[in-house]
C-alpha cells in the first residue's frame, strides 16, 4: 500500500499476488485488525451513497503523521471533553454509557476537567463546557423539523432509558423509537422531540412518514425535498398511520420501521 492511492480489499488482495485459500479468506479480518491498531485507515467510499465498498490507506499517508501513544488519564479527559462538546449538556451516566467506562473512571475523567460547569436539565444533574453556557442560556426558538437516520447520535449518545433520553423522546414514544436491543430507528423530530418515524424507498421514489403527533407537514415536505437533492433521486411523501412499538415487527424492524411492521401484521 506504500505510495499507492487508497485500495479496496480486493485491490489489496490482487496486489499481494498468489495467496493460499486461508490467507485469502483471512484478509478482511487482517484489514480490520490493522485499522484497530492504527496501521491503516478507512479512507474513501467507492460508488454512490448506498455503497459500502471502502478503500483503505496507510495511516501515515492519509493522516499525515504517525499515531502516537497517549497517556491514558489525559486521553480519557480529552474524550470526555470532546463528548461534551458534541453532546453536552449530558450527565455522568450519559458519558459512562457512551464510552463503556466504569463509574469510577468516568467520574475521574470529569473531575479532571477545569473547563466544565454543572447545570440542571429536566431535573438531571448534567455537565456542560463552560464556554457554551451562554448559548444554553439563550438557545433561540428551537423550531425545526428534521429527518434523522437510523442510529443517529441525537438518539444514541445518551444513557439508555426513557428518563435519560426524556428531552428527545416522550416516555410513551420510547418503544416506537428504540427496539429491545437499544437500536434507534429513523425518526422525525419536531422542535427537538421525536414526533414520528420515517422510511425511505429510494428505488420506488417514496419517503413514508408515520407521525406520533400533528406534524408541520410543509416543513416535512421541505426536508424530503432536501434529501431528494442530496441523493439525486425524485421523492414523494406518503403518510402512514401512527405506529405501535418496534417489537410488533420482526427482528431488525428498526431498519425499516414502517414496512416490516406492516408485513408482520
């Protein structure tokens, strides 16, 4: 891979020349392992917006500098700060869940930060970077409608419970957004709250929305038009009845939360 443009796994395999069947079968796992150790990096996607044909480059070539070993304590503090920059205000439990750390490590990382302040959000003790406090005090009207995809961080970056995600999802709607494994489905948000689910059939040119509450449909139409422009596909909006819980459908209903649930019925 040295001195080459980013390469897909088949291209790496071809560049290696003759290999045994075992080596051929194991190459995908070797590429994944080299990524975990910072030897190579996933660089580009070949194909359209639905493609998962990734190409890889050497870390040093793509990033421009070698991966260096970090002090674990300082690294965890940096991760905590970056998490709050992206998702704050957030609770200690939110950070614990997102990182997979234990409670003691999470508390220690937060205690080491001198640029965070405590705040209350919906009665929960939370943390916020100090330089963002003024923005929280004057947040604006917050009116918007957005179509968020499966596993969007807005629904996945906080502790897994109706209480932990109350500012995004009403408790009654929680099982309509998350399945029993905790996967968050494609969701319509209106003014910051989950207000429905949606599903895209790009080949059929249809985007279907199943609302939980009364939506501002003109704003939904505008979002559909924006998405159509991004993926360069004509789309029409269709409406479906308000959905029940994801558990009404088969496994992985969260990936197609409307059609799979209807098929199951």
